[in-house]
C-alpha cells in the first residue's frame, strides 16, 4: 500500500504539468491561424537563417528565428502541432478501439479466439514497427489518412497484449462468476463487468499511444513520407534542421524540445490518470 | 521436456515467419503504382512492359506469385532488387553485419548502464540516490531512440563536436577488410586505429538505441534485486560479514537476473527495430537505412527480403531467450 500512496501523492503535480503543456500545445494548434506571428509557408530569402530573439541579428516578429528558406520557425511549429494532434487523437483512438476489443475477446473468452488473436499479435511483433509504418505509408500513398491508418494498423497490438492479460485476470475473479450465476450473458459480462475494470489501463495506454503516434508521424515526415511536403510538420522541420545543423542549430533544437515535452507529457499524463482511476490504488 | 518445448517453439516460429511472409507479400502487392513502369524510360512500348512483367513474374496471379516467391526464398533465392539490379540476398548480407554490430554494441551498453544503475540503486535503496535513478530511468524510457539520437547529435556533434554524426567509418580511410563485420575484423587484425574510428561513428547511434533499454533493465533488475535482498539466504550472507555490494554481486544477482533476462530478449528486438530510423538519422550504412531507400524506390523484392530477415532475427532472438530461460530456470530444467 506504500507504493499506492507514493504514486497517488506524486500524481497531482505530474498531472498538472503534463496536462498544462498538452493544453497549451493543443490550444496553440487549434488557434494557429490566429496566433501564429507569420505565414508558416512564406519564404523570404532576405530573412534566411535568422537566429532566435536573444541572439544578435534577430528580427522582431521572428521569435525563434527562421529556417534556410526564411520561413518563421515559431509559426511552423504552431501549425505543425495541428498535424501532430490530429494524428495523435485519430491514430491512437483507432488503435485503442481495435486493440482493446481484440484483447478483451482474447482474454475473456480464451480458447480458439485467444489462440488466433495471439498468433496474429506474434506475427505483428515480428515486424520492425518503424519499417512497417514506412512501408504502409509508401503503399497507401502519402497523406494524413495514410499516416493515421498506418499507425493504427501497427500499434493495436500494444493495447491487445496488455488488455488481454488484464481481462484474463479479471475473468477468473469471483465477481465474474457471480454475474454469470445471476444470469448475465458472456458478452454482457465482458462489457458491463470486465471492461470497466480494465478501463484505467486502456486510458493510460491511450495517452501513451498518443505520444507514440506523434513520434511516428515525426519519423514519417522526417523520411519525407508523411503528408505533402508543403504543410509544416514537426518531423519535417527536424529533417530540415538536421541538414542545416551547423548553420542554424535552432531549426533542430526547438522542434526537438517541443517533441520531447509532448511525448513526456503524454506518458506522464497517462500514468497520472491511471493512478487516479485505478480502483485498487484509489 | 526441454526438447519438446524447443520443438513447439520452433513450430510456432515457422508459423509466425510464414504469417510475416504472407502479410508483407499482400501489403506490397496491393500497392498502387507500377514498379515496372518506374524501371523503364517514358515511352517504352507495351511489348517491353509485358516482357519485363513476365521477367519479374508479375503477370501471374497473386497466389502463384506468392508460392513462386516463397519457393525461391526457401532455396535462398530472394529475387533481384529492382532499383539496384543485384541479388537481394547478397545486398542484405552486405548490410546486415553493420546493423548487427551496431545492435550488439547498443545491447552491451544497455546491459552495462542499466545493470550498474540497478546494482547501485539496490545498494542505496530508500535513499535520494535511488529516487534519482528512478527519475533518470523514467525519463530515458519515455523518450524514444529517434529523439535521443537527435539530442546526441546536438550535444556531441554540434555543441561539443567529439564524435562523428554521420556514416559508419571515415571515408578517407583505406579499409583492409574482407568481411562486412568491420568492428570484429579490425579487432582481429589488431588495427585498433580503425576500431577507434568505427567506434567513434557507432557510439552515438548505439547510445540512442541503448538508453531506453538501459532504463528498463535498471528498473526491473533493481526491483528483483530488492525482493531477493530480503530473503533468508541473502540475510545469512550479510551476517557472515559480506559487504552489501558483495552480497548483491555474489548472492542476489544470479537469482534476480532471470526475470530481467526474459524481458531483455523482447526489448532487444525493439532495439533492432529502432536501428531502422537511427541508422537513417546517423547515415549509418546498415540494413535499416537500405530498407528506407528500398521503400522510397518501391523496390518490392528488396523490401520483402529485408523485412523477412528482420523477422527471422526477431523470432530467433525470442527462441534463444526462451531456451536460455528454460535452461537457467531450475523449475523447468527438472520438470
């Protein structure tokens, strides 16, 4: 019970810090056209590789500097957040629904359903995930929906494995037996009794998966396979920054900090939520 | 018992590999875009296109194509790369050693860093030092290898440029190697100047790959060590006058390592999967980097070959870990 108290007392500042950053980034992305100081696509060769505001040679209005085409970095980061959050929510939700459903079925029903689903998970786990993602996007053609589909198709196993194990544990509990004696059907028990008990894990995984989706999208745009090259994406900015690293370090540093904060926040937020909703810890 | 376990695992492994082959084949064949059209100059005649389709077997049904391809694979014939016009297996074997060396160095680093952190954390349990290790490993685990790679490029490639951030070896060097295992061969030939150059290129991608795994080892091994340290026989060793470090190293470690070992196996496959993007990031000439080029060039035979080799590597590692677990676990050994 000591552990429970520690994670419980530790959950609040974590929840607020992580949630605060995510809210800020999300708001910036939603309000991008209103708050971005410049047009994220406007190129100006007179303004190329301007440093961030505290360095000599900075221009007012270009707070984080510009890239090698003279595009405003802050505005590109704000607009890039739109793609990142759309992919995070859509891909993670899709992976969550498919993976949790299959995990529940495999764990609760066992038998043949479990054997088939587990075999598919094994096959999926034998693929290098990044290569699989790149391959799927190459096959589907670049674009927002391809990226979302690719991530969902690959990452449903993360939900499936965890939820299967948890549902298996729940299926052996006394309350499931009593529900059956009380005359509930198997699917009814699975949805009304088992699902609420594995929900904290699903929520935590969902938050974690959103962070992973953001990274995968960044990796795909890094190798130039995400959406059209015109729209700013965090991975695209990083690819640009990797190339001009010796001339303009800020083009790599700021998207990198943004990505790290976002990924850390999603995982911390998930764990804090889990600690909050977990009936045992509560 | 052991043999039976091995045979069952071997069988599931083959089923998994067959599944992987089917999935890759199907995914690639539903791809829009004609790889043949990309190989020919614009304005090629329909006859030429048809002849080339027949040459690559693309005129048959998809099921026929699959079994022709699978039959070839079983004989070691993975086909010919469309973009590089070379034997796929040869290309894969040329690049695989670079990836294996990188992954192995990363694994060794992860075990060294994670193991040290776990032992120190278990020795100083309940102190601020242990809490520090928990925070460090939590952070290392939450940030994926791709981002670690970028952080390292900035820190040690730009801010303090001590390591190389691109390539496998300095291009101006004259390499005497006959195999692709450069690191191993440089050691065998006692050419430590080359070893050093290779390590300078390999260190940062290896650290990027190692950090998340090191964090997992640190967390899990520390937890098992702390559990074992309360058991009677460990208490007895302490009473005998061994220091805490000696107790951990001589008594606790060998019993606490087993659960960690199982997890390290699975995590090692994740590490190898990570080489794909980390190699790209550091322009390291390994299999993963070639895979991304193959996807971009829509080189179907090459992609199939590379994915299968990765999958084979993954299932072999899982098999090896499983067997090691069975050998080391006394309950299974005598069962």
